[in-house]
C-alpha cells in the first residue's frame, strides 16, 4: 500500500476528520458547491467513502474556487479563493502529512511561514529577527510583488517533484496547484481581472496548500543567501553592519528571484509608496504589521503601529455601537453586542499581546468600551436600566 492509499483509506479519513473538524467552525464559508460545514459533517461517512474511492482510483478532481474580494486601502482588491469543504479537508490531510514528514528537512533558519515546522507563524518570525538584528544594523525591507499570483506553475511542479519524495502524492498536489477561480458571472470576471490574476499562472490564495507551495518555491534560493536575511512568505529583510554589503546581498537575491519570474522592486520604488526601503542604524521600522523599535537604550522591542492602533480603536467602537430601536427587537441583544466587542479585543490580544505596549493599549480599549456602555445605559428607560445596566457592564467585562 503506497502513501496515497494509506492516507486516503476510509478509516484514515474518518480519523483525520476527528482531528481536523475543530478547524472547520460552523461559520466556515462554503465553496462553489454550496455544501456547508454542517452538511459535510452530517454526511461524513458518505463523504469520506466518496473521497477515498475517487482519490485511490485516480478519479478525484478539485473544484474551482469561490472568489471573495477584500478591498485594499489603495483601492485595489485582495482576492481570497474559497475551496469547497471537501477540497479543504483533502488539502488539510496533505498539509498535515507533508508538515510532519518534511517540516524539519525543509526548515531554513532564514525562511518562515505559518506552517508547523517551518517557522510556525508571525510571532516566532519576529522573535528570530529580534535575536539576529542589531539596533546599529542597516536594514533593507522589501517584498515579493504579487508573489502568489506570479509563481510559475511548471517550475512549481518541478519543485514538488524534487522536495516531495512520496511520488504517489504528486498528481494530487499538481491538481491543487492547478486550481482556478470560478468565473460564473460578469461580476466574478471583473473581480478576477481587478485582482490582476491570469488563468494558468500563480497559486490561488485561500487553499490550505498555498502556504506550502509558496514556502517551497524559493527554498533553494533562500538557502544560498549570504549575510543577514529573513523571509516570511513574501516579506523580506536584509541586514548587517555594512551598508554596501547589505545592498549587495539584496541585489543578488533580487537577481535570483527575477530569474524565476518574480519581481522585487528597486530601491525607493514605487515613488508614491516605496516597497523597497533602506533603513539606517537605530531607526525604527514596521515588519509583518509590527513596529520594531530600535531607538533608545536596551534591546529591540515590539510595539503596535499607530495606524493599527487607530484602526483597532475604530473597530471596537463600531462593535459597541447599538441601535436601540433595532436591538430591542432581538433576543439577547445585550449579550450579542457585548460578545462582539469582547471577541474583537480577544482576537487582537492574540495578534498583538506580545507587544510591549499591549497592556496599556488594552486598558485604552476597555475605556472605550466603558464610555460606549455608559452612552447606551443613558438611553435606556428607567425599567431597562434597573434590569439591564448591571448586566451590560458585566457583559462588557468592565
């Protein structure tokens, strides 16, 4: 029995669903087939039997991806492609196996991703940068422009062949690599074009396998970089004590990825908002959405960027706002409103809790919640105040 048959035997898939179902919350978006997480879970025996038979007899095919457009600040859009629940499950089975089998051998000290065994996320990536980077270093910050969308698929196939020794998995991995966005209407066609995508080119973001593909594509290039270097998916740092040496290493990397069909902007471009910048000694800079503070005494510390603070404050305030006219018509409206705001703060604690200024910022968010709470209480009738004011304060955790 080869690896494919073993992974996709019916009992193996049932066991895998027990492991993975927690990563499929009820609110998980459905794909183009419209099958929800609940639908899939309620028919799991039938689903895994069908998947097992199709995969093992080479009759399985990934469905097209449902496009979801997320607006960017610059007026463009970021396209998230949603797989069907079935396809997402199949890819998670593959991701789990590949991470366990190859995570250590694929690991490069300078390259990070969200995958287990290859850096394990943003915070570990930043901690590694902090250990290696000196306050007095010169830094070049850059990124791989439209990285996922410009990865060459024939090259990626060759990378898969060379990095994944279990050949029985290749065709399934190639199938995921070839997944395309569904274009079922003029609106979806416009979304696809506005995102700057081209059929047959790139890796569609939103699939569980996409991070593995993007990590592996430049693995050999990353291993050859000299000097201070760090990559997290498409974000790059080059650093060191000597400015000319740092610039030389950056240019060498830029030339190497250009040969692979990728693009890294030249220094100081584009002019309106440079993607590639040189940062002098002891100057602060943002990386992966976090401000690295190098000015002043002591070790480099992490802070929440001012733009992020403002955005978070706005979101928390909006979550606290309640239209009492509509709210009174809803059951448990106090609980719903309070949970929405509290969940936001909890989620941001997970994203920024390691920053040195988070404790004080969390107090600020609680004060914003308290102020909004008082405004709501002021609008309640006398009877509602007696029945609900204490509850509202308690629910907001204040």
